[in-house]
C-alpha cells in the first residue's frame, strides 16, 4: 500500500512536468524550458514566465498569467490521471524491476494522448526518447531478474506491432498515420514484455475502442465521416488496459 501511494505521488509530480512537455514539445523550434509557463493560446511573441501550469490554473479565474485567457482543465487532469496510472502500475507490478520502465511508458502515453487529441500529431520528440529510455530500462530489468526471454519477447512484440500497423498504413494512409505506426512499437514493446497474448489483447482493445467511440461520434453527429479522429489515444488506452488487466482478459478469452 505504501508503494502504491508513493508511486501515485511520483505520478502527480510527473504529471506536472508532462503539462510542460505537452505545451512545449509540439512547438517547432522551441526547446523544453521547465519550469516556465506559457499556455498554448499565448501569442508566440509573448515571453514565458517562471512557474508550473498547475499553479497558473489555481489563479483566480484559472487565467494564464501571460495572456490572461482561461486555462483548460487538463492542467489539473493530467497530474491526477498520471498519479492514478502510476498507482495502478505499482499495484500491478509491485516491486518488479520492470516498474520504472512502465512508469516511463505510462507517462509517455499520457503526453501522447493529450497532444494527439489536441493537435492530431504524435511527436517524434516523445516517441524516440521513450524508446531510447525504455529499452535500456527493460534490459536492466531482464538482467536483474534473470529473465532475458522477456526482453526478447518485448522486442519481437514491438516489431510485430510495428509491422502490422505499417501494413495497414500502406493499405490506407489516410486512416492510419505514420505517427500511429511509430507509437505501435512502444505499445508492442511493453505488451510483449508480459506475453505475446498481451500484444494481441492490447492492440485489439485499441482498435475496438477506436471503432466503437469513432462510430458513436459519427452516429450521434458529433463528428462527420469526413472528420479526422485521432487514433493514438485509442491505441494508448487499449495498451494501458492490456498492461493493467491483460492477465484477466487473456484468461477469459482463452478459457
């Protein structure tokens, strides 16, 4: 229980930083500058001010201290969601050597989900660093636990997921962006560490969520068939469900 609470606190702190990442990473030519704040609605000429987004959101009227416009609720939702995911990850893995790698995985998916939802892009500046950090962390976990098979399974799962989505991208470039293909490598890596069945379950859930939610938005006329619905958040959600609840789902589906 103490580990779960401590992990949730770590997740909240990570979420504060992720808000800065979400604001700064998509801006081309802008380097990450924490703790500096400038909301996405600020004119580019406005200079950032010292501070974190969540402290700006706590100001009267939840107004940006730079441009004075109202701030979105995600400045508190992101830390809370990250705290919940870190706590759930700690409950799922316990003192497993792979837990730090999964913290990186969960934090990365939170940032990618918000950015893709807002801007319909999955930045390489998040995807590639996540891969470069995750693979060594999983290698350390494999060495510490003596389970090199898990690392091999993770790399095979990552390659299989990437190849599957790359094939879909070739068939339907308009329906599957290459950012989703890159993201699939990360998803397959962490699902594959658990088992090959987890790769199938996590990816299947992502596609199912995309189909159900996307179809619902069209059915209820929230979006038209011509509107683009970002697929990254659904892939991320499916992978997170696969990691956290995949064992139960695999046992249920495979009898």
